[in-house]
């Protein structure tokens, strides 16, 4: 595709580190609204079980690009490269490598005066995404 591309990011909650207060459920109920959209890329949260299984969108939206959420910006635990690679490989059952982008679930700061996580943890999580991408490129590109 040439020119400016269009993407949409669906954030399911980034105001608390308490996962139990954030939105949960798969994307199935949104598919009737998402499918007809003239969107090049959907950026979706999949770092936590709250988002359900990638199969829901993989079966219906694989004609677009996917920004796959692979790290949770609200936790202090840094996801392993192996965990990120496994999430991406599950998405690769539906998406070609050139359609897949590794992302965080939302961002690390949702309010100007209060970040969701500390800089050191955010940096380590981003480094894990970079290493996972390198691994995946060796395998699939």
C-alpha cells in the first residue's frame, strides 16, 4: 500500500495496575463493527488473558495488519523473550510475518503526571520486544 495508512488501537484499560478492575473479554462482540472498517492495522491487547484468544480476530481480521500486544505495561514483571515469541507464533497461524507488529498493551503512561510503570521496567519490556522480534525475523523472514 502506498501513502498514509490507517490504524486503530483498542485500549481495554490502562488506569490501574489491578487487572481485576480492567475490561475483560475477547473481541468477538466488536467484530461486527471492526470488520467493515477501512483500516490497515488493528492494534489489539493480547499480553494478558483478559483479551481472550487470538483465534477470535485471527479468523476474521487476518486480511489486515495486526499490532499484537505482547507485554503488559501495568506489571513490574518483564515478559520473557520466549513468552513474547510464543504469542507472536500463535498470531502467525493467521497473519503473515509482514502483517505482524509487536506492541505493548496500551502505553506506559496514561496520564501526564503519572506513569503506569517506572522507566527502568518499561525499558526492559521494550528490550524484550526487540529481542523477540530479532528471534522471529531469523525464523520467519
